[in-house]
C-alpha cells in the first residue's frame, strides 16, 4: 500500500487519562483532537491481537451473534482505497455473510500474496446488535455519555477524508491505524465530492492522499498547513471532535477499530446535513437577490441563535422560535414530513 505518511505534518497532541473522571474532563473540554496512548491496551481483544490476527478473530467470533454481517468488497487493484471508479460509481460491491464464513476468508488470505488479496471491509457495525457481550468484555467508561459503539474490521484499507457530526473516540484494537486530520473549516480545500452519492454516507475528499494532484486540487496545499497526523498502535485511542475531517488508513493485513460516537446536543434536534440538502433543493438555485434574502433570514432565525427573532413574542406563544425540546422538535418534524410529501 502506498505511503501516505506526510512526515512533515505535526503530530496530534498526546494526553493522559488516569481514570474515568480525568477522561471525562478531557472529552468535555477538548476542541481539538488528542491521542490517549494505551487507553484500551488492557482489552482482551487488544491482547488477543498482540498474539495473532487469528486469535483476535477467535475473540470476536466468541461473541458474534448468528446473523448476517454487511461487508464491502473490492478487487485487489484498488489498493485498499474504497472510493469511486472512473465513472463516479463506488469501486466496491456490497455483500452479506456470517462472521465465521467471512473470517474463514481472512484465514485463507493470510496464505496468499497480499497483492492478490481483495479488500474486505466491515464498516460501522453496531456492537450491541451484532455481538453479545463484546462491549462487556472490552469496556470503556465514558461517564454519563450514551454513545453508539461501532466496530470496523478489515484488511489494509484507505478511507477518504470525511467528517462526522458526532464527537468520536476511536480505539485502535488490532493492527495499526494512521489518521490525517483537518479542522472543520477546511471543507473547500479538501475538494469534497458529491453529497448524494457517497462511499459511506458522508461527502469525501476527492484528493488521493497517496498521490495528491496539486494541479487539479491546488488548495489542498493550504489544507496541509493546518493538518495533523496521528499514528495509532493497538491499545491507543484518538479523540476526533465533531465535524473534524479525517483520512483513515488501516496499515496491516488485519485491523480492528472500535469507536464511540456521541453528541452534546439531544438527538431529537436531528442531523444538520439534512438541512443542508434541503437548502440545496429549495434555495441554492434561486436568483441571487432571493438567495441573499434567505441568507439574511437564516442569519436572523438560525445562525444568530434566534434570540432577536422571538424577543417580541410572548414566551407562551413563541412555538418553534423558542429553544426546542423533545415535544416541539417532534411537532416540527411532523410538520416537515407533511410539507415534503405535498
């Protein structure tokens, strides 16, 4: 696999968490990424992986539920880069299988020339739905947070730079991982691809980090001036704040990452990305003067926080102009569903 090390990039800062209380404080106060070396090195999964890839797979199989897992598969010639093909369709195919059968394929692949082995990737697998007791056997105390715990399993892969709305604590369990991270404001310099046809649900950078084409993507040099690099060994963890872009590379022939997603705002507030898509449909192609009017409206009602938009209305009559709670958010959600169906 091509080296995407960018050796001149500064390393993500490293911090220490001696207990759950100190970890909670670090996660609560952080605005930038940080690395926690050895945070989960005590996990049985990590210990099994230090023994061998097959031992790690045996640990996972001992907890796997008897159900079909979704996986992505790509031909060896993609070099592990799950991306688009020349026609801008994804360059991999989806399949399903029981985990014992999938892992039997990994066993056989270890006996073959790595250059001839297809890419196999199980991404964002909900741990509680697909494994029984794996989270109990490999625990992490995140305090009062209620995260979605997911597991990512595969051979050597490269995942294009993208961002996620929730905060993210990514724990490297088996194999080594390399992350290249960018602040949220670098979206234009990363040359994001389509927002509706994506490899995994989020727009991704069109830049090939293994061989950047600076003629086609000249502003990528600007993005690199604020980028950071994180190299993780088994047992290490990386905190990725909400909306930070990250390019992810799994470096070994068998890799497992466990991550925890959570958001500081209630889930009933929905996904901002959906609002962006709706605005593209309803506002982006209006005449410039109308777009300017709507930009001012968004500033007044949304980006300002909305205090001035409701100040002159009795609090009991402000409706959705007031800060939303679960009940008012549900009413607004139902109103939007009705309006979209018309």
